[in-house]
C-alpha cells in the first residue's frame, strides 16, 4: 500500500480523499492536516510515501511549504493538488521540487495514477499540460509572459495579487522588504507594465487570484 499524507484546508476535501484513497486497495491515508504547522508536526511521527499538498494551504503558500519540505528531506515526494490553473502553477511547483501536479477537477483514477507514479519515483503532469508546454501559444500572451517568471517571482506576484503589502510578503517568504521591491521591479519589467494596477491585471489574467 502507498502511504499518503493529505494536507488540505477543507474538511470535506480531506474526508472525501480519505474515503476514496482508503478503499481502492492501492493507497492508504496515514494522516490528514489542515495547516503547514500541522504538516511539519505530522512528519515528525509519520513517514508517508507521498504528501498530497494543497497549493493554498494556510499559514504559508504551497510553494514555500514545498521548498521547506525539500530542504528538510530532499528525497520526500510531494504531489501538488490544487484548484489553481495548471499551466500557470505546475511548472513552478515542479521547479520548486514537486514530483507532480494534479488539478482538483481531475478524476479519481487520474489522482491515483499520479500518486502511484510519484511513489515509484516518477513525475506526473497531464498529457494536456505537456502538449501546451511543448508549443508556443502565440495567441495566449499572459501564459507566454508567465514562462519568463521564476518560481520566486510567481510567489511574490501571487501574494501581492492577494492584497499583501511588501512587509507581509517579506515576512511570509523570509525575505527583506528591499528584496521584495526588487522582485516587484523585475515583475513589472517581465510583464511589460509600469504600475501596480496593470501588474495586478496581469496576475488576474494568469488566474493568480
């Protein structure tokens, strides 16, 4: 059995995942948590084969939590499970150390297949995403601009788009305010804008909020 630790803020989602993953003869949920604090505490006593991590889990965002997980245990396998746009976030999470990305709109069979692949040391993205990443979508400017952004820039942009001030972004990501200002300047340049309003419009086009 593949041991899975579920990290998701929504009780109904956690219950649904436990029910589905405990009744297929392949996977077993050995714990479920709702915050990153609970996640890191759980890992002191549990040894999952795969962590199923929600992108918007409370306290710190999923990419930041992912970085910490990989820093603490480089061989840990993390599968991101999220409602966020796949072609925006999948690449960023893979760069940060995730072994795969599954949309919450995916079927149960797809989720189980992803868990199996990740548990066996593989990577998982959908065929649709692989095809989109393989071609230059010349008619989809926001997505093309996104590909210029680093994982850290995506994190900063998401937090700014959610209404955080520079100081709050700095605290959440473990940066200083001057560094956050530098990231904002880089974001404006890469997204071809010269003010915050237009930058946040780009964030909306990228479905960051």
